[in-house]
C-alpha cells in the first residue's frame, strides 16, 4: 500500500511538472521545478507528516526527484 501511495505521489508530481512547463515556472537558473509542500501531501493523501516526509525521501532515494531548500519560510523546490 505504501508503494502505491509513492507511485501516486510521483504521478501527482509529474502532473505539476507538466503545469510548470506550460506556465514556464522556473527557478532563478531557468530550470523547471515544482512546489509540493509536505502539508499539501498530507492533505491530499490523508497521511501524517512523518509519512509524507518518508514518501518524499523514498522518491529521493530512488533518484526520481531532487529537492532544493529555499530561504526560511518558503517551500522547497522540487526537480524531476
């Protein structure tokens, strides 16, 4: 079941990535990125914060995403 949620999370990220491409949402270096907060993941999947963190970590471990921290109070940028 956990693997299914990770797969669904990655599908959601791909959809967001397509929107970013369409809207030319880029970072300061011109790379396409998405913003997908842990809070949004928690709400969309009905899971706890530790589970949301674990799911994102698993996608990083699989080298499907990279994450870049921004300055305090701003969400991380995610690259597929």
